[in-house]
C-alpha cells in the first residue's frame, strides 16, 4: 500500500481521489469517516461505500463466530463435516431412541 492516496483532476477541474479498495476515483467528500485506513498525512484511503461494506462483513463474521461458540457450548461441532442439524438428530436419537 502506498503512503499517500493518489489524486487527479477531473474534467471539471475538481480534485478526485482513488479508493484503495474499489479503485474508483471519487470526490473528497466520499472519503469521510475512516479510522484505520489512513495515509501518513491523515487522509482516508477508503471511500464510504468500502468502509460500510467492510464494517458489514466484520459484523457478519462476528455473528457467525458467536453462533459457532454457542454451538460448541451446547456440545456440537460447527467445524465438522457433519451439519449441525444431523448432529442434533443423532444426539436426539441416542437420547430418546
């Protein structure tokens, strides 16, 4: 990754900046709200859309991990090749016949 974000002047004479994730050229206002992907000068390197997408992916991964931990505490193995519903059926069959 570069130390500074790339910029250029568009047809209207306005500055545009490149998002390091989607590589789109956007105006400066589209780069607000960045905390961890900044250059040496404090400029955001990700556009708002990419920030939102990455935050959503992180939330989804956290939910999946929490559910997997819950299954483990219940005695099931979410990382097994056997699906959870099959594990539940097998346990139910063993317990209740």
